[in-house]
C-alpha cells in the first residue's frame, strides 16, 4: 500500500530572492568594516535589507547623566558643572554596571 503524505514545498518568491541577493551584496560591501567592528567588540546592526550597517561601541553603556547637574552640564545660573566638566555625563566603572539602569541612560 502506498503511503500518502503531504510535503511542504518551500518556494522562494521573487521578493525573497531579491532580499537574499541584497543581503549577500551588503555582506560583501561591509565585510572589512564588519570584521574590524567584531575585532573591536562592537555591536553590529544590519539595516535596509542588508545594505546598511550601524556600529556601536558597548562602552557607551557606561555613561550616565551627571547627577550633580541633571545632565545639563551647568547649573541653573549657567556655571559649568565641576563633576562632569560641562559634558552632562559621567562614566561608570565596568564594576558599577550593576548599578540601577545598568549604566544605560
């Protein structure tokens, strides 16, 4: 007796083929930049169907708004904050990342 089973056929639409080709082109275009970013430990986000990239250094997670000036860099009378030297942010140590907010602001 012959067994009848239903096989799912995964057909690629022209759109799927085009998106796959765009991702392949983007991979070739950004290959050197992606390798360098991985070597530096950066986060890589692909966008625009593979034809765009965004790179981010995770050390930025350790910056928070200055608590002395509220992130403004100066007090209400315009005097530059001595805690953050007017930048409006302070850097946490890697060990302080467990601080509320995890170093993200």
